[in-house]
C-alpha cells in the first residue's frame, strides 16, 4: 500500500494551515510555495479537504484557506480518506463478493488483513494534526 502523492500534499497543506494563527486566511500560492506543492496539485486536492470539512475557503480579494476545525480534531486518517477514500488493503475488504476465491470472510488471509487494516486506521486516526505541531 502506498499513500498517493496527493495525500502527502494534503498532509503538508493541512499541517501548514494548522501552524498559522486560528482563522488566518492563507492564499493558495503561499501554501504551495511554503510546503513545496505544485499549484495545480494543491488546487486539485483543496476541494476534497473542503468537502470533508477539514479546511474552508474564502474567495475573492483577501481570500484564502484556513482550518475548518481545531487541529486536535483533524487526524491523518481524516485527510487520507478525504483524498483517497477509505483504507482498503485488499478488494475483499471492500466487498466480500470481490473475493475471487469466494471465501471471505472465512478466509484466513482476509481475517489477517482485516485486523491489520483496522490497526492501521486506528493508528492514523490517533495521529492528530495538533500532535505534529
């Protein structure tokens, strides 16, 4: 499993916003420059973070981005799922019918992966942006 580049950029952008004063609007160009994210990628991921309620934006002169909630309420899991969707280590963990062996959930591999996936999600959920400041 690899976290995609967009999610890495999302982590960086949200952490940068958390480092700013509460409710301070930061222009996209500033975020992109400060955390080394290509502008086109930043503008691609920000709507997902807005939709998930992690950040908010204000358009127009003096506009920009800020956190939508306290950094202690935002986890790495929140950001990852906003950009990539739910964590799924194997397709049988999405839907039992996707098991080509037709053995899920009784399959021992399925059971092991399910436990690993749950631990990974718990670890990501337990890592709050405030912890990284």
